[in-house]
């Protein structure tokens, strides 16, 4: 039986979240509900949550870049990532740990200033490298065990939103978000919002 690691205290979790300078998300089971819809020509669609997407946009608008790192490749992910204005979209990365290292190098961000949200065993590598590891409520048990932060929401149903809000609130940027959403002159940069 594996040893259960203690979760960080509320204060430690907040300190980890306040240091985040890059948010990285897996796709299937994190930004989507994990369902893959296939037709005769292959993958037809994925279900994304608009509140998760909105959260990724507001993170970008207040200077917190977002990246996507996924083992699968899909035109759907490329389209959704561009629509939201994510800083990097890495697809087809079966070895996610080294791919995350390259991403951190590209952005010149130390691992302790990165948050990663994943839901399955292939996410344990990147999760072990970052300052704030996170997962949806419906992640596999081994991932929930290793995560610093387990969202209350399921993947594709608000989990990404919870992580974004945690980081923005801990870093004192949440009020900036609220103010930004109230001002009409900022709407031209609201790419991807509902």
C-alpha cells in the first residue's frame, strides 16, 4: 500500500498558489469531461466548459499565462486554445515530464512558479516537478493522492476555473479581474469570452 502524503495547509497552499507564474493544463479529463466522440472519420468533438474557458482568458488578461500540455493531438484542441489565447499548445507529448521542462525553459519560469493540473497517471511526471500540482475531483486516486490541490469540481465542469481562481486570489489579482470585467474599455481583448 502506498503512503498517503499529507495535503498542504491552507496557508501553504495559498503561498504555493501566490508564486504561480504559469498555469499548465492537460486536456482530456481536465479541460474536458474526458469524453471522446468519434465518427467514421475519427474524433468529432470534445466538450469544454465555458466557465473554465473564461477563467483561462481572465488569467491571461491579468498577466498569468496559460499553456496546454496533452498526450493526444487534436485540431479541436488547437482551435479552442487559439480561441482562448493560450500562450502555448503542446500536443502529442507522450512524455509529459520532459515536455513540461521544455515549456518552463521556453518561458524562463522555474518549476516552483508553475501550476499543473492533470487527471491520470501520465500526469504524475509533470505534477511531481511543479510548485503547485492540482487535479479535478474525478481524477484517478493516485493523482488525487499526489496533488497539492484537489478541485471540488470534475474535469470539464469547473475544475480549471477553481485552480485559476485559487492562483489569482492568492496573488492578489482577483480584484484586478473583477475591476477589469466591470470596465467596458477592456472588452476588445476579451477573446474567447462568452
